[in-house]
């Protein structure tokens, strides 16, 4: 069955409170997807954003992002008032997320909601320590990660949000007496962070059920690595490669490639794969089990890292000095499938791909990714649509690519544009520079979208910014750039009936709807 979907981060949805959330606008977008004949809503990781506001550098591999909690839903629960919401600043530009302003305003208002919730709980039972049954059930079901996460965030708050590596030694080394004393003294703060995860889970479950009822599957995303400044790294110990002093010995990244001449120095701790093997990959099983409870389909970022991964000495300033190490390969995926059954995984297999990665992908049976912006460098490129295989997912570009409009106007080399023009029949074969220059940007964008939809790939995912014809303003992330990423938001009313009909027609023409 041929399907299509749209890549649209939750953060990029419009709304009155500075960032997209699980509220009315999200349900409206689901309605738009259904009207457009789409079957998949691809989102970015739902985990809390961390360093550089990136969802791929989160403080937790299991927690949800409190920014996505719908404040109007909290108002409907009687936890907030319209006056409270109106009194806060949510940023000046409705088309951009202002993370600095958001951090201040969101947590202030969420703390007010938590205080009101505690008063509600006490009023219902006349007891300061009464909580609803649903809350107790949630905390028990998620105890394996929630307790450590809430404690970690309370400690982080008490330590001016510094990295756990800068905390006092007793907290850094997880001294039992020190942590017990902290828990007793900061019970309310720990409760606040649990409350946020409870509200996140309730609201996301409702939104996902709404999408599923409309025939829309959620395609989620998990990064291969955890952040160095995360609860996972704080409690993980032997899960990661450690030096003699307990610091991380080497960190993750990738070598120079299409995206970056210096490579990418991510700085994430590397996994101690021998330990994971000894424990039957228990941590990974729990991580993927949790993710599959949130999403219907799962994209795993940097799939090649399970075959061979780029290990960079700690303290390096670029990724150039790293070296390749062998990963767990199929042993990990066999363990996952033995525990969880058939895995609805999509493998992000982009970048410096070698034969061993291709062999791992083939053995796993997971669909890989095909990106049209990589297709026109010359020769019989594997990303050209006629080379796509059914067991794959085609994209015009990913969140790391610019939009099709911006790519055509400033990103693509003249040689790439000439090849694309000939391949897409926008010009005669072997076009002159003048003939290429005469091609309108929007004509090229539409031709590229149609090439993606017409691909042999079973699934086609189009970024929402490409359907809207946006330029660089719709570019989500520039790898290697510090700041200014993950900020794009769509305008109110972007999902028009006319656009839905246009998308439906394009998909019907190539049997994707």
C-alpha cells in the first residue's frame, strides 16, 4: 500500500502561547491531514528540548516536553484563569518560537497550575497528600524513569539549572543519604515535575487517539544517543563509556559530510556496548517499549551508529579526530524483536553510508530514507526516484535540510539544478544556464514534490513548509549552527481547505490516497 504523510513538528503549530502544543490547533491539523488524504503525521522527538533548544539533546530519553502541554486545557480544568494567561509574554513574533521568553513564562504559569491542582486535590479529600487514582496509576506505570527524572529536575532547579557534572559531589555521585535528605526537603518541587509529565501524558494520549480515529498514524523519532546533561547520563553509569575518573571517555558525532565540513561534534556520551550485551539490552528494550507506547511508527535517528559509530576523544573541538568503532549490529535488534515483537521502525540511514550499513539495513528489514535534495549531484545517484525501492520512505528534505524553495534559490549548485531540470523535464535535456535560470522556483518546487510522491517508495513524507512553499524561514535546523534552530512556526489558518484539496489531488494522481 502506498501512503503519504506530512512532517510537521508539534512546536511549529500555531497558537497563542509561544509554541505549538497539544491543543485545538493540533486537532485542527489532524483534520487537515485527513482531508488531504494523508495517513502519517511525522513529528520530531517529544522529549524536553535541551542544549540549543534541540529535541535531539534532551534531559531525558523518556520524559515529555512540558512546553507541549495545552494551557487552555489546564484552564478548562480550573487550574488557570484567562487573566493569568493574558498577563504573560509569549514572544513578539507568532511565526517564531522565542525559547528564552518561553522558558520564563511557561514554567511560571505551569507552577501556578500545579499549585491550583494541589489545592484541588486537597479540597477533594481534605488531605494534603491525596492524589487522583489516575495520577497514582501513571506514577506507578512510569516509576522506572519518572522518579529519577523528577528528582533530577528538582536538583537541577536547586542548582541554578547547571549541568549535573557541576553539582556538589554528593549529588553528582548520587550519595544515598544526600539524595534522601533532598527528597524530604523538596517534596513539592519533585511533585511539580511529576505533575507536568502526568498532564503531558493525558493530553498526548487524547491527541493521539484523535489522530488514530481519523486514520492518521503518528511517526515519532528517537535520537540514538542521550544528552550528556541528562538524567539518563546521571543515573546510567555503566551504560556509557567512562574514563577512570568517572567522566565520559569519548563522545558522539559524525565525520565531515554533506552537512558539515568539520563533521558534527554532538558531545553525547557513547554507549558501553559490552555492558548492554551483558544485560540483554534491557535499557534499550525499555526505551523502545516506552517509545512505542507513545508513537505508532518510530524513526531511529543515526541508524548507522548501530553498525559503526564515530567516537571522538572527550575535549575535542571538532569531529575530525574521531574514529569508527563497531556497534551492536543485529544483536540489538534481535533482542528488541524478541522482547517487543515486529518493530515498526524507519531507519535514518543518511550521511556517510558504507556497505556494512547497507547490509545491516537489509538484514533488519527496516525501510531506509531517500532524500531528493541529495539526488542531483551527478551520475546514477541512489536518491534519484527511479532508484528508489519499495521498502523505503522518500522525503524532498528532512528537518536538517532547508526547504525546497530555499534549496532551489540558494542551496543547490548550478550543476544540481541543471540535472534536476533535465530529470524533471523542466527544460530540454542538457539545458543551458539561461534555460535553467528561466525555470521558476515554484515550478521546480512542485516538480520535486511530484517526483517524491511518484517515487516507488511505499511512503512519501513531505515537510509542511514545502507544501506551503516557504523559503529559508521554514528551515528547522542547520546542523552545526549554534542558536536560531527549531524556531519556525506556521501562520494561523495555514491548513486551508484549498491546500488540503491540492494535496489530496496530488496524492490521488499517484495512488497515495
